[in-house]
């Protein structure tokens, strides 16, 4: 029986989630429709631009993304504490980047009109700001703001109405570093597995391409969650950027050959730290969605997450034990 979204997303368990949205029936998000010959490649820009725009308003960071022909992958980090630290004015300013708000909230954001508001009106503004603050740290609202926008634009272009996406979105909770990094590599290598690109740097409309282009300039992309460096501390992803780029590159080589290749020893350090052997890593990054259901991680992480639920059977425990080891 399907679970309610509120049961699938628990920030107490993890702030990291893998979300997938798929088009309904023969709808094309991007690519060329072989039946009609119509190209929808320009829609990739829609998705990437909207994703990056949302990351600037929400308290949600993008760890990885890939825009495919009929679906999208995003790995997101929800920063609830960041949203709680925002002032009322900042909450409203962020909300108005995406939505109209109300007459009162717009007047509050106007320096000249703010002082004209009565105490009753200010109370209403505070209530709205509290509502918007919660929404700006809500994974469902993030995905809704992405998918509704794309569906409306696609239906407008196709001159039709009706459902564009299969459903809301599929989500997987990434409970530990092993699950997070293997899922990110799975997402970043999607175009290579699909034959859309030969190398990560040529994988258009992906986070890995953005990271490589920025790395060539000695930087990290401003609109993606950064990897570890000396000045970022706990606000970064749990490894160094160079380690991750090497890992994705060598994994991509193995996938391209259709078998587990002879991976150079220099890339083994991260896998060894994560306690994942090479064959298990290749299996994870070829089909991460199929290995786990709504929760992904080591067996210990799955058990810890479900202790309070009173569940005796944990879906995915066999694959967690087999792929992630002890």
C-alpha cells in the first residue's frame, strides 16, 4: 500500500533526498520524438534554469541533477535551520521571487509602505511569513514549483491540456554518505548510460558538467551544494571535489565498456573509505533506483531510521547488506 508523502520525508532521519519525475505515456520532456520528428531539446533549458532559480529562493540545495528525455533526477539537501534563521523580510523577498504573495506581503516589502501597516496587518504578515517559511523548506513544495511550471509551459507549447507527469514525484531518502555519493554518481552518469553522452564533461544539462566547468576555473558552482574544502566545514558534501570527479570518471569508463574495468588504484581511496567494493559500486551506479525503495543506505542506517516506526521488515535490507557491506 502506498505511503503518505509525510511518512516518506523525515528531516529527523536525513536532509538528503533523491527525487525522480517521469512524463506520462508518450509525453516528451526533451529529446526528439521519433514518431513525429518534433524536437523538444530546448525544454532542457527550462528544467535546468527553473531548478537553479528555485535553489536561490528555497532553503533547499541541489547536490546533483540530470535532465533526461522523459524524466528528471535531482538529489536535494533540505536546510531547515537556514529557513528558521531568515527574517520576515527575507522570507517574503524569497517567496516573491516565485509567487505573487498578497497585497499585504508586497506592501511589507516596500520600504515606504511598511510603516503604514497597522498592528493587525503586521500580525497577518507574520502569519503569512510563517507559512511561506515552512513551504520554502518543504521538499514537496520545491518539486511542485518545478513540475507545475514545466507542465504548464509544455502544455502551452503543445497547445493541449491534461497531465504531463505520471504523478507528483518519486522520492528516496539517502540516509548516509554511502547512499548519498553513490546516488549522486548514479544521477550524474545517467546520460552516459543512456548513450546521450560519451564523457561527463559532455553530459549536457547535468550537475557533473557544471562542476567540471567550474573546476577548470578553480571554482565550485555557486548554485550547487559544494564539496568539502577547508573553509566550508559541515556545510558541504562529505568528500573532496577531486575525489568525486575522479570517481565518476572511472565509474563512467567501467559502465561504457559494459563490464567492471581495471580501475586505477588512485580512485580506490574513496571507495575504501566508504567500505564499498568495486563491483557493488558499479551495480549501485548502474541502477540505484532499483536497489532501494523509499529509504537508501547501509543496513544500520535503515534499522536506525525505522526503530521508531515499529516495523520488523525493512524493504531494501538485503541489498543494503549485499552492496554496502558491514
